[in-house]
C-alpha cells in the first residue's frame, strides 16, 4: 500500500539522497548541488528521520548504502533521471539550451580554449559551456553533452570518436637557447619541469631512461599538479617540459615553444584523446559543436610533427 501523498517526505530531500548515491561521496554531492557538506548531511539525516531507517554508513573514504538505502536508490535514481530528462526537454521550448563540454583542466586550457574563437565565428548563435575538471563525470546525470577523454583504446567506450594520438618530446621557450642539444645528458643538465601525474610516460625519468640516460636532473625539478601550469612555466622560460605535442601544437606553430632536438626522438604515448556523446541522438547544437571538435582534431592529425622532434642531423 502506498504512502498518502500528504505524508510523503519532501522531494528536495530526495535530490540530496540521489546526489550522494550517485557519487558515494557527500563532498562530491555537495559540489554537484552547489551546497555545503553540512547542508547535504542534514538532508540525509532528515530523510532518514522521515523514513525511520538508516540509508548510508560512513566509511574511511565516502559512504556506503545500507540495504534500505540501496533499495530506495534503485527507485529514486531512475525517477530523478526521468525528471531531469523531462525538465531538459521542456526548457528547450523556452529558449536555446547551452551545449556543455567537459575536458580535463589541461585539455580545456591548452587545446579547447585557444580554438573557441573559430567555433563562435562559425556558429555565433550557439551557447557553449566549458566544464574543466579532472574528475570523470556521469554525462547524463551531470547535464553534460560532450566529453573529451584521455585513455587507451581498450578503455574508450564503443561509440567514442578518436580525435588524435599523443606524442611526447621536450619543449622550451626559444629564449633559453636550447633548440638543439648533443645528447640526453646535456638535456638533463637543464632545469626540468615535471608534471606530477601517475602515468609514467609523462615523467622525465621515463623519457630520459628511454634515451639511455637514467639519472635525474642535477638541478632538481620544478613540479606541477596541473599540466597547463607546467606549460605556462615553460612559456615563461623557467625550464624544459615534456610537451604533449598534439595538445600544444598551436604554441609550437606560433613559435612560443620549440621542440628540442636531442639524442632522442619524440615518443608515442599509449593513450589517445576521444570525443564522447552523452546520447546517441544529440540535438542539432550538440552536433554542431561535435563536428567542430572533430574538424579541429583532424587538423591536428594532419599536421606533421616538427622536424626538431627527430634526431639532429
């Protein structure tokens, strides 16, 4: 027997419950709802009081469902998703809906942003929202239309569109005067800029080791937790960075960064960049943006790697 409508718990509490259930984290749910952690925690407690059951148990990292919480989430998540979908359809009738594109902070800052002017010139009527985040989003749940993901082919969704591969080589501001070096040892004597990332092919140790030189820089390294920060440091002449050439092609072509010719050639990365749609039937505005991204990526693929990336003659 159903609970009378007048005795049903406030539906605003259900939104907080579903947000936590989708993330299994009160902190991330609070970010999604633009609320404080304490406000979301109060919503969960209020819902538990209404139902007189416990819905979550706290763990060292995040939360876990109780059996009652899992049962409620199975019904509530689908219902809320249907409401989100209907609300999106209704809003489209009142005006143009922005196209939301998500990418990592580095990809957004170094690849997407410098190119957005051409999209605006081609489609001046489009509203585009760029969401830069290093977290993997649930596209439909988060209201995101397109995502640029960085992963190997084995991890890419079946419907993903391959944008371009990745090539790694040392780069620096031409003002450093190190456009050509005789050996990897000479490169290791320079101030090196390091991206603090778990993927080994983005580290100097891996690149220098592949060239037969396994010692760390004698001057130490400047380390950055965001790739675009490291590239900005290289642009400022603070040292040599491992350039992800396809991402920074515009900076190389514009002469702001040079690929350093050394005893080692540019190295391929095991990952590539992929475009993912939130739905198989996107609206026209989303298709326009997706087509533009694919064309920009094709231009990157067709550009030959700089001659300096090879061995010096």
